[in-house]
C-alpha cells in the first residue's frame, strides 16, 4: 500500500465508507447495488487493499451510535481517527454522504483533496461526539415510546424525519407545521448542542418548534418540553473546524 502517508489516507477513506455503512445500513447496500454485507466487505476491501474482515470490523465500531439492529463494538471507545470522521459527518445529510462515498470509491480527486487528505492530516483529538450521539439515540427512543405521556401525542401520528436533515427529528401527520427536536442528557442538568441548521430552524418556526429534553436517561428518565427554545434558552455559538459540504448545480435562465 505504499508509504505511510498513503496508508493513512487509505485508512481514512475506509473509515469514512465504514461510517456510512453503519449509519445508512441496508440503504447503503441498495444504493451501491450490493447483494449482501459479505459482498460489500469483499468489494470495498478490494478497493482499498484491506481484508474484508477489517472492513466489517470498521463498520461494527460505529454501530453503537446508530439505530441499526446490530450491537457492534459497544464496549470499545472509538479511536481518535474514528471520532474525527464521526464528528465531521454526523450532521451531513444521507444524500451528501452517499455522494461523498460514491466519489471516494470512484477515486474522485476533488473529494480526496478537500475531504480525505485534511481528515488524514489532522492529529488533534476531536470532541467525543460518539457519546453525544448515543445519548441522543436513547432520548429519541424514549420519546417514541412515551410521546403520549409527554404531550398526549399518538405514536401513529409521529412522522420520523431524522434522515432528512431538515433541522429536527419528528413531525406530526395531523400538524405538519410542528417540528419536534429531541435531545438527551445522562444527568438531570447539562449542556445540549444544536447544529447551526437546527438553531436556525428553531428560530424560524418559533412556537412551532418544540424541544424535548430527556434527562437522567440511564436511571430515571424525566422529560421537559420547551416551546420556542431559541427564545427561552440562552445559546452560545460554538466554533470548530469541520468538513463543509455544499452543492453546486449549473442553471440557465434563457
């Protein structure tokens, strides 16, 4: 696989693809027309010159932070380079992730230069987003199971939009104007993080944006519903270096 720089780059791109495999789950297989996980591990392993078992292990490392049926390596903390990939792509849409992975697998030079190389070069440890995402997933599951107790919401009316990158987690079929974002805390009090898109959407929707915070998740879950959270909470901007994803399209008006 060449020199250490090349090995590092190859490993970084393999980690990005493995992250997508875990997060997108069976949609990954359908999108890339792969008949099974075995075929996926073999195909992607050959692409990177990595054993198929290693690709499977990389995917399984990310499973504890995603809502797929696998348990994965739930007792193993994510290594720093896995943390970096998770931190960079956790807020990207599924569509953007499919596009980036497809271009990585095609050897696209722009993606290599703009995403893979900077990710591979970074050495600092990023924030532990894995724990935040795991807590968030538990809170979302709690909300789905207790929505009627929380706000008299029928489970049958909940519309799951978590994969749509629209700035909130759920809506209601009988109240499509209402956005519901769920956040979790291990304890009864602590900081929660909004993406910039979530904060903007909450600001735009005002009273039609509900924040459901589920605290004390691991022992005695309790919840609080905050309507119009950007008016009720004092938010402070958090700046970090991140992979910026934008979309470019050609258009003509004549």
